[in-house]
C-alpha cells in the first residue's frame, strides 16, 4: 500500500492533465494519494476544470507552454511539474528548476533529448529531472528487468508491444509518434554490443502475441532499449511495435495493453530463454498514466521512501522492480512468465 507523505508538498502540476494520458494520470494519482492537492493544467480551462471537479482536491489552471513558467504567477505553490504534453521550448523544465521541484517528462523522444540533457547539465543541482519516455512510461522496462534477475549473463533482449487499434491514444500521442518517425525514420537497436540504426527491411520484425499469433512488427526507438542495454549488459536489444487487435479483445475482452519480453542468456552453465508477458486490461493510455504516477510517487517520496535529490533519473533508477510490478498487478495487470534451459556442450 502506498503511504502518504507527512510533508506539505504544495500542488502537483499535471501539464496536459486534461489530455488522454493526462486525465488517466490525474485519476490514478488521486486514487493513490487522495490528500495531495493537484493542479490540472491545460490550454482549455473548461476541459481542465471538468477533470479537476471530477477527481476533487484539485484546481484547474490555464497554462501556456510557450511562456516562461508556463504562464503561471509567482503565487502558485508547485510541488512537481509533470509534463504530459509535447514541450518544444522546455519552459516546464526551466520552471521546475527555478522552483527546485521534480520534473517528469514522457514526451522527449530518444532521438531528441539533447536540449533536455544540456539544460540539466548546466543546472544539475537544481532539481530532480525524470525522463520517462519509455514504452508506457516504463512498464516494459520493469517487466524485462524482473525477468533478467534470473540470468547470470544476458545475450539478447527482444521486446514487443501490441497497441490495440481500438485503444484511444489521443491526438497528442499520434503527434508524438509522427514526430519521432518523421525526424528519425531509422530505429535504434543494439547488435553485438554496438548501436545500430535500422531502416527498410532491416526494421521489419515479428512479435508473438500472448495468444501465440505471429504478428508483423517494426523496430521502434524507445528509452527501453538504452535502459536495458546499460542495466543488463545485453549485446543485442531490440524493441518492436505492432498495431493490431490485442489478445484480450480477440477473446471478447477489452482493448488491452500487451507487452512481450524474450530474453536469452546463461545461468549455471546453461543457455536459458525466458518469455514474459504483461496484459493490462484498462489499455495502453491508462497504463501510461499509472506508470507516470508510480515514478512520480517515487521521486516525491510518497511510497515511504525519501524524496529523490537533484539529479537525472530514468524510471528504473527511482523505483524497485518488485514494487512497481506489484502496483501494476494491483491496478489490473496480469503477468505471465515462462522459462526454458538448455544444456551447453
């Protein structure tokens, strides 16, 4: 159970809190932390007000991503800035650094984080900065790290994600995908311990769904690739994305989020292969919002741990793997695991 921090935090600002992912993040945050005040920030004050009224202990505020301090006055007490909308000008990050409060962003693609890194490097002691543009804000990475624990050494990690065609992603999410693909049509993978950019036929792949379909997929650049390569030392790391019918919907359920992780490595002198799968019945948008809240919970110290000091963080550097996955299970995730070992001669 997540415990409430006794320290007065001020208001957590969800910039883009009335969007598809934003509203789910606000709702998950309110469910987990009923007494922490929230600011629902958006361009449309009416839409933001509707979400604020729905969750309670919240206030709507109009923000402008193109203005310093997002257009907010000096009298607004902010505990954290959660950036859920594409932020080209980095005014939200500068705002958090000026205030000395945590900043969390899920929209900085792997191919475009130079400005964020430079701004952090110049003000490294100002505030905690969390870059969480992983698949579903970290869910895939935590699933892989959990499976990786049973290996002594790891050769390859293959991640696959199925985005259900009926799962509403919202215009901002589609804009992000188009921006990333348009700016960097090649996809990053690790092969033989070296970073490689794939395009054309080399980017084509397959993902085996939970219900054992072999689906056409395309390599996709996500933070999960670099997080897992560094965390595990795997020589080969690849992420493939599928847009198709989820296994859940095929068997008559809801449009669920679906993640598959396949790992090959060695344990006790044997070659070992594992396959882990995660299914989230509330869909990809809701799982993204939930993962955002779990990282936010950790950086603020709301899970009975100390708040994170100033620094640059990824989700896996903030939260314990078991705790993160247990929280996903409590919220509706089902995790399947299968491992096989083969004697080496």
